[in-house]
């Protein structure tokens, strides 16, 4: 399965950004967003698990995961961005195990860079 993440860019602190994740050949029933900053481990952001939404505690309330009616495109709405949100954002397909762990995901997109300036 090929995933394509898009929508990243350079924004200012306080701005919003919406990322998209498209999957070729299948619906996005179980997928998640992770992010990785230089020198840091890949970090769980949000997951869509069969219609249920799960968020990293520190991001809940600012970020929102969703999926379109075609079920082939997922989104990550990010509000009130701050420089600490600067990272490469990845979407991934859930396989099995703990949804908060990157090892539980089997297919990854190439990532999209989000840079937030102060």
C-alpha cells in the first residue's frame, strides 16, 4: 500500500495547517499520524481506529484527525501551531498492537515537513 502525506509547509506561530494522507488501493479504516523532529524519536500524534479518535495527551484539543467520505483520504487539522510542532509528519497504516507505538504500523508515507516560525 502506498501512502502519500501532503499539506506541510512553513507557517507562523498561531497559524493552522491541515495535512492530508491518501492511500492507493484501499480505504483508511485504521491509520495514524506520527511526527519526528531532528534528533528525536518518532512521536505518536493521533490515530483513527475504525471511527474512533485517539490523541497524544499533549496535543488533544489543538489537533484533530478525520477522514473524508470516500474513506481514502485522512486529515490532520492542526491549530494554534507553535515552534515545538516543527517536525516531519507521517501517516501510517495500523497493523496490530499498541496504537501509540510506531512498531504497530506496517505502511508509512514519505512524510511532509511542517515548520513553525516564532
